[in-house]
C-alpha cells in the first residue's frame, strides 16, 4: 500500500510559497505520511531543471529524492475555456515532446508553473494519448476553473466518456459525486492541490493505492484498475471545509440558496459576486440516487492535524509557535500525521499531548465536531463542539 498525492504546485505557480522546492516538499511529505507525490508544474522548464537536479531516476517515469520520497511527473494546465486538467507523464522525454507540441499555443509556458494552453479539452486529450500519458479534470466541480463550471458532461469537454480519472477537489467527496451516473467507471482522485509544503496543505487529501511496487507503471495500473492494482482509500478533507462548498458571496462570504442568488441576479447586498457552490452544482448534475460502483473505495474525511491543534489550544493561526511545537512533538512520537489522525490509540496521544488534544482527535475520528461550511473563496472553519455529523469512526474503514 502506498499513499499518493498527485497534484501540487511549484514556486513558479501563482500564489505559491517560495518553500515549494523538491527537498522541502520531500521532507514535509514524509512527515505527512506520503510515499509518492506528483512533481507538479513539470512543463515549466525552470521547475523541470530543479526537479531533475534534485532526484535520482529509478525508471522512465519514477524518481526518488535522497529522503526516500518518490515522485512521478505531473502538471496542471488551463485550457482555452479556463478549464483545468491534471496530466500525468510517463517520462522526461514525453514532457519535452508535449512542451514542443504546445510551444506556440502557450504564451506562459516557462513563466508560470500552471501554463495556459490555447486548445480545447479534446485537443489536449489527443496530445496526451499520443505521448502515452493520462489526463483528467482537476477539482471537477469548483466554480471558477473546473470542467463542470463549463460543461454538463465529460463528453462535452473531451469528446469521449472514457476518461481514466477525475479529481474531486476539496469541496466534494465520493458520496456527492456518485449521484452522477456518467462517473461510474471513472477513478476518483483526492489530491491536495498544495501551494505550500507544510502538512496542513500538502497531502491534506491523498489516495491510498494497492500496488505491487511503488513505481509509475504500477501506479498507472492502479488508476486504470488493472492487474489487481487499485485505489483502496480516498482520504480528503471534509467538503464543508472547502473554499467553494456552499454558494456564497466572493466579497463578504455571505451564504445563499440558489433561489435567493438568482433572485438577486448573483449580486450580494454588499455588491459582491455570488458564486455557485460545489454542493449546488452537483445537485444540478445529479441524475440518480447515490450509487457506489463496486470498484469505488471508501472515502475518509480528514482534517489537517494543525487545524485541530489550533482549535484545541485556542490560538489564531496554525503557524503559531505553540501549534508548531506540539505538532512536531506528535510527529516525532508517531512518525507522521496520518498515524496521529487515524491510527494511534487515544492513550498514547494523551501521554504525549495531554487529555484535551487526545479527546479532540477522538472527537474528530468519531465525527463529534462541527464544521462551519466554506464558500465564496473562504475555507470552512473547524469547531470542536459536539454535533451529530453522521460519520463512522475512521477505524471502520481500516
């Protein structure tokens, strides 16, 4: 079993941390509990050069940092209609070939980590197929740059239904997406889309894969569900925490029903733009009762450990020294964040971090916390108060 996060960004993408460098990404990913991570932004020549100089090639599609963290070649691109796609490449030569093909279609190929490509989704698919890569929608339901903000079906975008994977995004989960019948054969991914390397961002969503070895070919077989390889868990933040879960104003973040938003012509009383939330967009696309196909793995809702600690300690920021010191103590004691959140018994956590922190983590596991939903571009907020969330213990799935 390996834990994989396929979608991150480099320091060359807009709004990213200058700490998004391979050595830091590798170190922090290990602390999170990941085994493999997508390179992100591999079409950007500056990032690609940094990547190649920082890792050792294991095979054509697999690379390893000296820390032991493995990487595969990935990027996100924006097409001519501002739809975002994740692309997975089989080799460095395929990256160079793709770069050559789109060189005249991408004005910011080497000036932005996530390049714009003046092509349609089906044209991108043809190029990716020709280089033996894989492509699928990024954060498929978000209101600004997703496939379902622009289209009602996968086929409308790609001119085929046969798309190997779809990234759910932070504001959606399996239960929400499996009410859309066209997705029944698609592998769902849960990825972080991280813009900074710290564990409350990187690996905040990840996938657990059953593979025979930790390499590119085995991972692709898991995506395609071949040879017994498969995704066995999707682990993602509670969709309520997502920035675009609810329909809301992008200026003051006031929440709206679809009906009231339409009545106000998508303008908030403050004058801001009201953006349709992921939950409401999925309701529009829903054409069946929630039906999980036999290949669909369990979805576990998680919360970054630092978010739990900041609430437990009554502080304002996950970057505060007390939060970071306690986080480091827990990681030193139990190896990585995933172990702390999902596996470690309460009594062991209590010995290290005290009763209050241990109880907060148990409350999280048992669904006894309240999340104030996000929307309009603002993340949801965690409240460590008891509320019936109708979620089973994580132990049920492990």
